C-alpha cells in the first residue's frame, strides 16, 4: 500500500468547499496534476479514509455545523481513524490563538488555511502542505482509464477516416486502439485528431511514441503536440476530473 501511494500519489478531498476553493483553488491544483475531489457529506470522511488511507482531507469549518460541533467531530474522527490527515479552511477564523488550538490541541496535521487572505495566498500555503506530504508521489500526470462509451477518437490518413477508442489519457498523451486494420509507426505525425471525451471535444495533433500487443490488438501511445497545448490540457483535465469525481460520488453516495 505504501509503495502504491509512493508511485501514484495521494488523493485530496475538500469537504464542504466554499466557492473560492471549488471554483479557483481546485482548478489551480488540477492544472498542476493533483488528484482532487469534493465531498459534501462530512460524515463520509471516515469511510473515504478507510478505503483510501493517506488521503488528505481539508474541512471547511465555516459550513454545515457550528464551530464547537466541528471541534467535537474532528476529535472523534482522530480517535476513530488513526493516521488521518486533516487540514482546515476558514474565512471566519483569523486569530492566531484559535488557529493554534486546531493545530496543537486538536491535532490537525495538514495546516490551517485562512481563506480571507485570498486565493493566491491560500494556493501557496496549500502547495507547501502538499509538497511536505509528498502528495504527488512519483506520478507526474493524472491518468484516467477510459471506456469506449466515454472516449472515442478519429483522424484522417490519406483521406480515409480512421476511428478508434482511448484506453487511458492524461493531459500530455494517451493510449488507444484503432477500429480499422491500419498500422501506425513510431514517430509518425498524426494531424487533426478529434477526441470526444464524454461530450468534451478536443482537437489536437500528436506523434506516435510506440505500440505494443494487448491481447492480440495493437495498443498505440501518442504524445499530444498540437498548436494550442494549454487548450488541450484544460479540456482533458476537465474530462478527467469530472469522470473521477463521478466515480467518487458513486462509491461514497
């Protein structure tokens, strides 16, 4: 388990995130290849921790309960879930003594982030916490295992439309199978690839990095190198994040 976390990294879960977090900080972290989720039911924290030990939880203690109820909840969580990694978000609490109470007395070990200081300060504090906890592990990019129903592709070769489906994807590349009996070769440039990722359209170019046999079928790997890499990255991130969040919601509904 520890080796797996070292390789693939850890999840980050924002519990009852305010708009500053869900609309800004979350996007900031996704763009930097962190695996981020939102959770709107704080009673599920223990269940998520049990399923994914090492997950970092950040609680918005301005929402859902009164502060004394959050304190009781945090104390109970710590007792019932040894090793739980918790951080705090708050707009309201700014006094040093109250912040220290959460860190020193309640044992909150992933920091207290004052949202009143703004998104940039919060983002910088967040990154320091995540780096200190080696959240990314050895993974550079978030990858998502696709299904044929949610990730299809096509492009033209010699005026012939070639169709395929994506096996897994990241913001920098993907692996895929072709429906047609068409062979690609290493370093081949593919222009005008159209991806349909569960309603998200992505148009890009790519270069074939290689291929391997996968149960008798050719599995290709391609690196995106279109002219608007940031647009491709943003749209792929949107697909990956929404897909992971939906799976997370189903698992802990």
